[in-house]
C-alpha cells in the first residue's frame, strides 16, 4: 500500500485519503446500525450477494434507492435489492450467482463511473445467512392467524367504491385522519363502540353492504360484520400501534386498503418481534387468532415506504375499510387473558388450557 501511495501525485494522494475516510465512515455507520463489526458481515470470498455500503436511504447514502436499483438491475443476473431496515443508508443486492455479482463489484467498488454523477460506491460481498435475504418466508406467514388476500376486489370495484366515498358528507377529523362510521360509531377514547352521534348511519350504504355481503359469502366461517369505519389518511399519516379491544369486537378484524399501498408493522406482544408487510391497494388483511389478540398493528408516519421486495414507493392519500362484529355483552373468551381487557374463561375448573 505504501509503495502504491508513492506512485500517486500529491493531489491524487489527497483524493485517495478522502475516499478512504469516507469508506471507513460508511462502514462504521453500518456496523453501528447492524450491531456487529463489518468483518462479521462481509465475506472475503465472492458470493451472489453484495452490499453497497453508501447508497440507500437518507442523506449519507446520497443515491436514491430506486435510482440505485434501476442501474444495478441493468446488469445480468440481477434478482432483487433490500435494506435490513427502513431508512438505512446502505443496500444489499442479490444476483443469480457470484460471477454476476463479481462483475458489479469490480465495476463500482472504489471507482468513479458514468453512473450516479461519478459518485464512488463501496461494494463488498455478503454471505446469504448474514443478509436480509436469509428470511425467505413471506412476511404474512410469520404472523400466526393473519389472512392476506391480494386483489380481493377488482380495479372496477375499487373505482366504484372510491366514487361513492367522494359523495359522502360530514367526514369527521380524528387522530390526523378523516373518518365515517356505519352501523355503530367507534369511540377512539374508550376503544369501544361509542356515542351514536358519531355514527354516519345505522344502516349501510349500498356499496358498503355489497362489500360486506361479498366477505360473508367468501368467508362464511368468520364473523359477519355489523360495524364499519371508513378512514381517509392524508399522505404521510399513520396509525398508532394497537390491538383492537378484545371485549369490543369478535374474533376477526378486516382491513380493506384503497387507492394507495402502505406498509403495516405487526409487533408480537410476547417478545416484541416486529414484522412489516405491505398492504397493497385492493388487498384485504384479516387478523384472527394470534394476529388478532396478541399482536399489535400500526402504520408509521412517513411519506415513503420500503416494500418487502426492496422497492421504495411514495404514499398517496389512502382510504380503508375497517370491518368488525361487535360483542354485545362486551365479554371476551379468547385464549390470551394476559392481554385481555375483559376476559371470561369458558374452561371448566380443573381442566387444562392449551397454550
């Protein structure tokens, strides 16, 4: 290294030192965020996965994630790109094999190119087990009891619902979003059904009733809903992480997403494990069992979302239906009494309770 430095001019040496400092800084930031030394993360042997240590999200990355993906996808064997967590200034990229990844590494590592306005990237190999690609199981399968149906309604059905929603008067502003309640009003203070003055109608408009009938026909084994909250979320708004009150509603909560996709975070109350899944527009998510009673769900306030496939999307205004069946006696018989607000056991004395 010393002999190589002697061959450089004074200006070239200064430039090389600046690049080295930037590389060390990038690796240091990455080590701090990952909670391990980069020597434990990077591989000395060539692999099919590379890490771009100074490109991703945030000011330090300076190269937008989507722009990075567009360029890297032009190379043979590109499969996908991911970040280990939202907003981190580095990116993991997977190629079909190590030969494809090697071409990209040799092209960009410590070298100015015609891409990215000549910005130099720091590129390293990463082993599969140490990358975000190690988890291949779909996110929704990691949340017990969650039922997820993509494209539950058609484009035409969504357009019809959105046009009907535009006709609704008297939207009420609650918790940074606009809402309408049908069947029964939801009280955001008590987390139960509340004052009837908040209810837009005790009967359902035709387009909502049609949707409820569709769900009842498609899923007869699940509770038929008698309460619907329609919410309009301005771009960037979110929902505080919560569990729908056990004693207020039955065993399934339905969430229909309209107009915009969004990433929803689910947190296991037992061990604080967090799983993030995309709710695409026109999709239906149904929380049952564990996902209904022992996992919180929420949406973070932000203008963009990092999707599970590695792409970043800009949020638009989003509308959703939250559909539930009310428990008239406000008594819950769930198997998670440790998280329950009003639990009444149906198990006879002396019998065993399944965990």
